[in-house]
């Protein structure tokens, strides 16, 4: 018997964890809300889009009929991974140690991007779907 977790559940949990990580310590005595200036709003948006993709099944189009909420969550999750890695490695306050919130946010972003990604292209599907239907 194999355990299959629905990807919607993974996206939703990871989105909630990403939002929750903003309340955790990112540096000694400072939460993500206190440490970050604009990136915290971006991470909140990524979490909200991930929750919306989980609730709706990711099938609703965003601005175009061929871009779904899953695609938006995947793209935003990838940008969040790069941004968190950049902040943690290159742009962290001097002398401050990284708190648990940084690593929780990175894991949640990886979860969002990994679960929302469309891997059918790797199995031979077309890169750009036909829109004539």
C-alpha cells in the first residue's frame, strides 16, 4: 500500500507554513515581518496564491486562460526560493545568525514550487498547450 498525498494538500500546507514563517524569528529578536522590508509582502502574496491554488484546485485562469493558479503558485514559489536564498546568503544583517524562520520559509517555498509544478513536459507533453478547445 502506497501513501499518496494530494498535491493540493501539499500546496495548501506549504502556503500556510510560508505565511506562518513570517511570524517566526528570522534573526535574534526579529521576526520576518520586522527584518524584511518588501520581501515579507511578497512572501505573504506567495502564501495566499498557494492557498488559493489549493482551495480551487489550481484550475482557475489568471489573466489568461492558459495560466492557472497552479502555474502562478509555481512561478512565485520559484522566485521565493531564489529570494530567500539571496537574503540568507548574501543580504543578511552583518553579525546576525539566521533563525528558524529563514529555513522554514525556504522549505515551504520549495514545497509550493515542487507541488505546483507541471512535470508533464518531462514526459513528452507540449510546452505550450493548444487554446483552440
